[in-house]
C-alpha cells in the first residue's frame, strides 16, 4: 500500500475517533446540564387551584386517565421517534425527555441524529411566561437561541396540548373551556399576559383524537405561524396512567394539506 494511502487512512481513523469522543463528551455535558435543570424543575413546584367547572368531555378524559388514583407532582416522559424540519427532508432519529407538571411549566431535552457522525441537541423550557430554546451541536457548541415573546406564546399552546399527557393540568383554573359540540372542546390557557387556545377533538369513547392550534410559530421562524396538529394514534398504560403513547405532529400552511414533521412513541413515564 502506498505511503500516501496509509496516511490518508490513518487521518480518517483519527477523525472518526476524535469525532466519536467529541460526541460522547458533548452528550455527557448535555445530560449533566439537563439533570441539573430537571432537579430544579421538580423541586420548584407550585400547586395551582382546580377549576370548579369543567366540560363533561374533559372530566371524562381526566377520569379515564387514572390521574386521581395515581397523582403526581412531576411527570417524566421518555420519547423515541423521528423529526424532519421540512416536507422534503429525510426524517432523522429523535430521542427526548419531556418534563411536565400541573402548571404552566415544561422542560424538554432532545437529541437529533442528523447523520451517523453529527448530532444536535436542544434544551427547551417554558416557565413564568417565558420560553427559551437552545440548540447545541454535539451538545456543547451553541448554534442558536430562541426566546422571543412570539415563541413563548407558541410554546404555551404546545404546553396546553401536551395536557393530553399531563391530565392533572387540564383541571387547573388557568384554563378556561368552551364546548363547541358533542366532540369538540376549545381550551384557553392564561399565564400572566400570555394566552393560547387549543381545540380538542374526542372520539365516542371520550379519548382525545387530536389537539389543534391555528397559529403556532414555525421552527426556525421569528414570526411566521401555521396550524399545528397533534394526532393521537394509540393509547396505553404507563406507570398507572392511561395516556397517549403513539403520536404524530403536523404543520399545515393556509390553503395546503398538512404534513407530518414528527412521529414518536412514549416509551416510558415516571411519576414524581
């Protein structure tokens, strides 16, 4: 084998080893940061008063969830699936942890495998009317931050829709409901000066089929919004709770058909 070829092979091997070490270090650093944040999230837990009046479909959904028999202060959800930023992009594997509690608070940590060598991490939080997203290449190199008021409103809507995984939130008095028909309920959550509205659609058995927000901020955009749809494909039992386990999320621009940007499964739930 010519010396030049040997040198090229050695260099390629070194690059692979260095990149693997870089990814490992970045992921370890990211995981440590998330552990610190999640500890503070679980400990700083305020209890909100319950609403005196809830529509029948919401009462039924909370009852079916088993939340009253299996209470919690914080829920930790493990998520496995895929994600794509645009309809033309190939889906990339997604691994995430989502922390929720019966208040207007959310903490999300995700790892996206762009390819065999490149990973992106995201830390996302909502608390006290403010939302922040930090994107990190290999878990340590900042590639972008989003913390605008428009983003906070968008994340509040997402937090409300994720009440499907967090049934204790749905009974709190920060949410006002309006019954639209036998199978649809409109919910509006208020957190300080912010508010967001989501429509829940139920099947004949009282399970939510989808949650829809007409205006959520598109990924990577500062102001452009689109309709966001969360569809439940299957329910199941996790840690005593009956929750959505198979989900797809879609975007729909005005006048266009919706497209799926994320499919995932809740692979684990822990009540704290």
